[in-house]
C-alpha cells in the first residue's frame, strides 16, 4: 500500500479522522445540551419551580459529575481542534505534497492545542 496520494494509507487515516471529528462534534453538542439543562435546572430552582422537575433530573443535577462537565467540554473542544488540524495535514498528504508551509502552521497549532 502506498503512503501518499489517492487510495493510500493517508486517505484511510483521513477517513478515520473524519469519523472521529464528526463523533466529537456530536458529543460536544450533547454535552452542551446537558449544560443548558443544568443551567435551566438552576434557574428554575431559583425561581421556585424546581420541585416540579422530575426526580431523575433532580438526581442528575445533584451529582458531582455535573461539576466536571464544563472541564470535559473544554477538553473535548481541544481534542476536536487537534483532530481538525490532523485532518488538514492528511488532506495535503493525499494531495501528494506533504512539505507545504501550512503543515508547519497546523503542527504549531496542534502543539498549542495540546498545551492548553
């Protein structure tokens, strides 16, 4: 199997990175929806109608996992950023020219994304 160009190992990796990228966006969307529910639950309790929430939602909002969710969203956003930059690098490998200036910028951005 060749390493560069169409039908290469790089194109297979690009497909895998595409799948991971869109799955990460789906997980980020779901986590953001949960954050919205948490905020709504807190506001509803402040306004006095929090007791009308179903018991399962109130139990979920009382869990410690809820406190770590914003940090998990930030970590998922960083991973999504890194995967996107890797997808862009793979696109240049598929095109057959891995030594372009944009790849150095992508690698620099990946290093910053990992450091954050």
